C-alpha cells in the first residue's frame, strides 16, 4: 500500500475514522465554538456599559462595532490558508489568537484600544468557526454533516448562557464588564489538552498527495484564488455570498444592540437583561436541534428560507414592541433562528472542491458576506441618530433576510444526501 492509499476514501466516498476520534473531535470543536459564542454575546452585554465608561453614544458605539466587524472580513486572509497549510494548523492557531486577544480586551483603557483588541479577536474567532465547519464537513459521514455542524454551533449557545448567567454578578463588582472578557480565557486548558490529539483531515491530505503544491510566494497564492471566480463557480459565489451577507447584517444588528435597546429605550435592569438572555439561549437550542434534521431530511433550500423568514419577522416584532412579554418571547424565537450561522456554514462548506474549500468559504463568507456585519452596525448607529430609536433602526435592517429568499430558491443547488465529491 502506498502512502497516498492510506488516505484514500472508502467505496462509499467516506473517510475512515474510529467513532471515539469523531466524538472527541466534536467535543473539542464544540468547546472552542462555545467560547466564540460567549465572546459575541458579551459584546452585546458590555455595550451599554462601554458607553458609560468611555463616554460614547449609540452612533459612536455603532461605528465601533462596525470597525470591530472589519476583523471578520480580514479573516479571509487566514481562512484561505487552510487550503495551503492544512485545516489543523489554522484552526489551532486561530483558537490561540482569539483567546489571547479576548484576555487583552479586559485591559482596555478607552474605546480605541478596546476596538483594536476586539478587531483582532474577531478576526481569529471567525477564522476558527469557518475552519471548524470545514473540518466537520470533511470528516463526518454524509448523513450526519448537517447535524454535526448545527450541533457544534448549537452547543455554542452554552457560551451565551454562561455569559448571561454571570453578567448580573460581574457587572456589579469592580471588574464590571472587564470580568466578562477575563472569563474568556477558560478555553486555554481545553486547547492544551487537545493540541496533539487533533488530526489533519484525510480529505485535505488526499488532495495534497494527488496534486502536491510547492511553497509558492504569498502573492502567488493570492493569484491562485482567482480560480474561485471562474464561470463554473459564479453561481455558487453569488448564492453563498448573498446568504452570508444577510446572516451577518441581520445578526450584527439584532444581537449587538439588544442589551442597548432594552436598557436605554425600555428601561430594563441588568438582572432583567441577564435573565431574559439566559432563558432565551436555553430555549434557542430548539432552533439548532431542529436545523440539523431539517438540513439532512427537508433539504438546504427549505431550511435556510424558513429560518430567514421566521428570523426577520421575530426581529421586527421584538425591536418595535413596548411589551416586555412580547420582546422576551420574540427575542427567544430570534435567538433560535441564529441557527442560520450553522445552516450557512453547512451549505457553503459543501459548495467547493476540497482543494478550494477553504478559499471558497473565505471568499463567500469573509471577503464578501462579512461586509454585512461591517455595514449593519454603522447603519443602525446612523439610523438611530436620525430616527431617535435603536429599535426602529434594527427593525429596518431586519428586512434584509427577506430579500435573499428569492436568490436561494432560484440559484442554490440542493446538496441533501450527496457526497462532497458529487456536489463539487
């Protein structure tokens, strides 16, 4: 048997792994994703307190969040390196990076250095979640691909639950919002434990043996990226970038500004915000638990469209209501449709062949799609200054998901039940 044969796929187009390794793979990725979810939530929780500490209004905070979100676009430069250096190296490096810069955020003395630390942290976080989806897509059996990716994203909600539980307590002590970022360092022991246990994906190794690549210059590697823009991939590019733009624009507006909205426009206390988010994230698991089976049995097109429609309606209801009960219930529904992150990751991780999978994802998600996360907070900040209401501004941005549904129905090729080689 040759070395390349040891990486060959089985007759059913699946890789051969022991179940114990796959279980540990999911556990490790789940833990890393949980802290990614935690960090996204604590920016939401910290926002009103940052305004008080740093003397910033809603418009300034909106621009600050927009600049931080540029880091999600810059993650394009790192995610695509997974095609060049392997999934394992980029994944472990990104987990290390976002942990270090999350800890550094707690040392911020003003809005500028807070933005700088979070810019880099967000760059690494988005790299981690993007490569994690690719690893699971390549390693898990086809019948479990959608379930595995949505499970990992869903368990990331526990990071949100932890953050919302400790928020009312930390915010009252001397550390305040800084304590939320210090707690993000808890992922370090898990990272050290799994560092030597995580394997490179077999599909990437097989691709390297079939078409070995020399260590070209970084400039030359960027020229290779042009292959993603070839006419045969154009439909995939448009569909993937549209889905990710809508997910990013909608999520950035409704997640980052919820605590600010209910605190400043509805008069909620920190305890009320914390309890609502805790309950919300617990019930939101239902969205992730349903997304996986829907992807694998109802199909990609039906699932993404259904979640876009429900997510848009619940967001508009939440941010325009005066009733605490309506706000709470609609926000719980809104959080459950955040499974769109996992749905989008599943769809776009299947679109491109193995040798272009990371690059293709980097282009549709980070380079193009993440512009929604950059633009939306600034749009919300500017609209809130004009309208006098953050809630109304977020409700306007929530229209974006409805605009993407026709694109999905017309252009997305159904991948349900197909092997990666059949799709690409």
